[in-house]
C-alpha cells in the first residue's frame, strides 16, 4: 500500500500536472493576445498624403477619413507632407511602424509617374506598402484663364502654335500627374510650352487665375469653384469617359488628341508588414465609409467618383498604373533628378 501525504502529488503525476499548467498559461496568453488585437484601433490613426491642403487628395482624404472615424471609433488625423513629386509623403509613411496607426492616401497615378521619372527614390508604393482598398478616381480637367481667347482644345492648340515658347503651363509639382498630363499633351499636339511647377493646386491657381499661366491640368474639386465663378474656363476632362457632373464637357480624346486618358486612381495603403487582421479592419471601415449615400453625393458634386475596390484587385490596378505611366514617362522623356 502506497501512502501519500495530503496536499502532495504522486511523483508520476507531476509531469502531467506541469504540462496542464503550461497549456493553461499558453492558452491564457493567446486569449489575451486576441483581446489586445481585437482592441485595434485604440488610439487615433494618422492618414498621410503627399499634397497640401485644399487639393483633390486632401479633400478626398478628409471626407473618407471622417467617415472611417465614425466606423472605427477613433479619430483619423490627416497629415499633409507635400513636395518632390509626392516622394516626401510617400517616404514618411513608408518609414512608419507597420501597426495600422499610420496609413497612406495614395494618389496612385502620381506615384507611378514619380517612380518612373525620378532615378532614385527613398520609398516605392509597390515595394514598401501593401494595398488596403481602392477608394476613388478623381479625373483632372484642362482649365485655362477665362481671359484667354479660346473656347475649345483645337483653338487652344492653334493659339499656342502661333507663338512657340511664349506661353507656359502650371502644374501641381514636378513629377505629378498634373505635370505629365501636360507633357503628354505637348508631345501629342506639338505645342511648345514652358513648365512652371508649384506645390499643389492651391499655390498654382492664383497665377492661373491672373493669366500668368496659360493652362493647367488640375483636379475638379480644386478648380471647379473658379470655373463656376467665371474666372477659369474648362475645355476638356482628362479621363477616358465624360464626368457625370460635367456631361457637356468632352474628354481630351474626344477633342482631337486621340488616345489621351488619365483617370487618376486613389486608394489607401499601409506600410509593408502591417498585420492582415489590421488591413481587414481598415478595409471594412473604408467600405462602410464609401457606402454612405451622403458622402457619395457630396463627392460626386466635386467630380470625385467613389468606388470601393478590395485589396487584391486594387493591388492589380496599382501594378497596371505603374506599367502604363512608366511607358508614358519614357515617351515624354521626362526625367527629374
């Protein structure tokens, strides 16, 4: 007969007891980890963009960010980091911790152009980020000062050709979509114009309004108020099809510059290494935001076409934009160093 002291375990049972306790500890840790992860987000999220306030990217980011805040229960703080064709904001977001608390509103077409036009970049949208969701297309429109004596694109081309090198075009910055659209326009039409880059629409528009610049491809949200006031005249939209809010304005292609198309894709990306569960949470919040009828109506009134695109599909669209605009940069012989 084996006697056992009260309160002590039989020697042969001790390993089993230890394994059970270890399992309980691991289970508790896993549970705590799941609870901690489920708490995301537990503080404000920074939404970085590469352009200054008042432009299309800023308007879109603030509108979508506000709706995302309602869904996530945390504030979305917009951080404007303009300059270097969008590279400053891109690099800032790429270096952030991949924890879901810094995300990037990507002007994809612009990023594709900059990647091809600059020899060296400190960050790359495809290599250093993961897609969260596509959010919109924001087509640009070709605008001129109302003082310019032309009414359509054909007249504009003739006007410029009559005085080669005399006139200039404004852009949102060297290496931006606004810049390259004009370079492609020049190459396709044979006009000779001087490029004057600015840091975003807000800085370019005063000179365009005053007639010191002769044309600009600009975002609809930024330029439309001046079109409505009669200070600017819109000649065409850069997209492949007409814009809903401007049904009577032709595309550049319809105006005689065949093959011209720039749809200006936007979406939200996160630094590479951001957990899949965090990406899923953000994606769901974006989808909820874009389903808001009030937001859709408000953005459509400014020429922004909202559309939720899941991460995988959006990633393929980003790849296509990089291929397309890489070829356009090469054709236009644009190099920025």
